[in-house]
């Protein structure tokens, strides 16, 4: 039995509710199915608005699915568990707390804010290169540094599964590449499984064991691409023909590449 089983998940947001974006019902997910093994890093790639965030929130137990099944570690997920870490596009740190106390916030919620937690927070912040900034406030950090703090906050309770929703989308290219390598290093050290939502084809291919490509809304899985490159990976990988080929397959599944024949006749 795989570690994660997402089976025929469907989500309809009812229309006409005060908090709903639309007045008509919105089918965000329809028959979304895929599986992953423990420790795998799975990239979720799909057009804007197709339902990726919705799926991640369902997997995290933050919202309810309309039908279908989400089993992680053999358990059906119906509400948030303490076993996950979340990283969103914006770091959303608490401005009045120090870096260290932001990371420890998760442990306060879980009532596990003990000595060991402090040690682990320091270790994590060291790992991401922020040892000098334990007492700094978020506004004193760059965007990339803030996102590293958010990553530590997501990892402090040693989650089995890390749910990441375009975590590096707001960063400049160089910082983004550095964060990619950092994530891979952390994944290696923690053994956590990761579901990683991104818009970036190269980022998806570089990071993952497997790329799941979604259709336009309502999201269905249109392609699963096994990414066979060995870990640890190096940035040089991006400039190899094999990497290029994986990007092409993902781009074609996404629908951003016209079929080859059209391309030829256009010339
Ligand atoms: N609470 C909600 N109420 C009503 N509709 C919603 C709600 N949340 C999301 N939706 C709708 O569901 C669809 C999927 O949204 P979602 O945020 O999951 O897309 P996404 O794939 O994450 O997009 P992006 O790549 O732009 O972040 C959209 O049409 C959105 O308007
Ligand atoms: Mg989203």
C-alpha cells in the first residue's frame, strides 16, 4: 500500500455563499487520483486556477472534499493532524516574534515547546544558514530568508509530510535555485515526503521523483512523469539533454507546447 493515496477526489464549492468567490457552484477538482511512496517528493504542476491549492488543503485536512478518498499512512484524512508541515507562497511570519520564536510557534500549538524543541529549532535555523538571526524580527530579513524561516517552522515538529504551495514563487531566480537545493538537502536529512505545488516546469523536474500534471479546472491528472535522475542533484543537471526531454514531456502535458508538426509548419 503506497504511503499516500489520493483517490477520485472531487471538490465542488457551492455558489452563493458569502465567503465564496463565485455565485455559481465551482467544480475545483474532479476525479483527481494519484499515489506516492513514503519519502517521495512529488511536484504538482497545473494551470493557474485548476485546483492545486484546493487539493493541497484537502490533503492537509484544512477543507473537506465533496467525495473521494485521501489516505496518508493508511489513515483517511478528514481534519488537520499534527503530522504535517505547511509552507505557503507568502512566509506569513508573525512580525512581533523573533525568528526563533516564529519557528517554535508550531511547538507551542502542539504543546511540545520544550528544550528539545529549542535545540531542534536552532539546528534547523543553522541548517538554512540563519544562525546569526535567531533574535531578528521578520522585517529585518529578505524575502528568501523569511521563506527559510517558514520552512523551519514547517519542519520543527518533524512532519511525515510536507505540503508546499508555490513556496518559492515570489523569490528571485537565484534565491529560488538556492532554495531548491536547500529543500532537497532537508528532504534528504529528514526523509519527509513532500507534495510541492509549482507553476515552474524546470522547478518541478529538478526537485521531484515524480511530476503530476493537472488539467485545467476541474483538475484531473493528465500525466504522471517519473523523474529518474539520481539524488543528490546538481544545478548542472538543468543543462543536460535528459533534463530538457523531461521538461518537454511535462510542457506538452501542460498544453504549453503545440504538437511538433504544427511547430514545423509554422516555420
Ligand atoms: N473557498 C472557495 N470558494 C469558492 N471557490 C473557490 C474557493 N477556493 C477556491 N475556489 C475556486 O476553485 C478553483 C481552484 O482554485 P485553486 O486555488 O485550488 O487553484 P490553483 O490551481 O491553486 O491556482 P493557482 O495556480 O492560481 O494558485 C478556482 O476557480 C477558485 O476560484
Ligand atoms: Mg494555488
